[in-house]
């Protein structure tokens, strides 16, 4: 499962913007037509198609009386018109995936190194707090308090646990 949900947020942004715009549609039939058009546009964008060419071709076919809806689906249409595919979007997506994968591999290598004790940045609790009580005496002495364990917070660790 990815740690971010940018794709989902981008899709929800379309819905949120549409919700504001659809308040001024005028009628229910006009709202249905706008939703159909938004579906065509979103499908073209998700399939990396040139939106203008896709819409023009599909609307021309529909106005011409064609009922072959299967051929008008964006994934099928893309195979019939490869010149309308926006290759730069595919390259950008591939590049982002490679960068993300490289960052993930680097992060995992750092975690493995820290777990094996090879990293100087990863300190154990014993190295951070040599007294072993969470640094209570040391931090209290820095704050001008007594260095005795009973002063201040009652000795650092709770009794009876």
C-alpha cells in the first residue's frame, strides 16, 4: 500500500471543483450532460490521450449515428489512434515511478544499515542515556536541579512496576 494517496486526491479535486461549478448548471438534464462530458474528459486524461482529438472523434461518431460504443472506449480508441497518445505523460509517469523506487530503495538500505549497527546516526538507548533511567538525572542537572534521583520527579522510574 503506498504511503501517499496523491492520485486519489487529484481525482477528488476534480469532484470538488465540479461540485462548485455544477451548482450553476441550470437544470437536471444539463447536469447529466455535463457529467457525461466530464466522464469522457477524465477517461481521456487517465488514458493519456489528447483530449481534444478524442472528444472530437467520439462526438463526430455519435452525431453520425454510430452505436459502436465499444470502439469509443478510451483504451480501445487509443489502440486505433496511436498518434493521439501523449507519450510525454507516459514518460513523466515512468520517471516519477523510477525516482520513487530509487528513494524507497535508499531508505530501506539506510534502515537495514541502522538495524545492523552500521550507522553512526542510529544510537541505542544505552548510548543516548547512559544512566538507563530515561536521562532523568542528567537532564535535571542541566536544568539546575539536584542530581539526586529523589529530587524533582521522585526518582525517575515509578516504584512497584
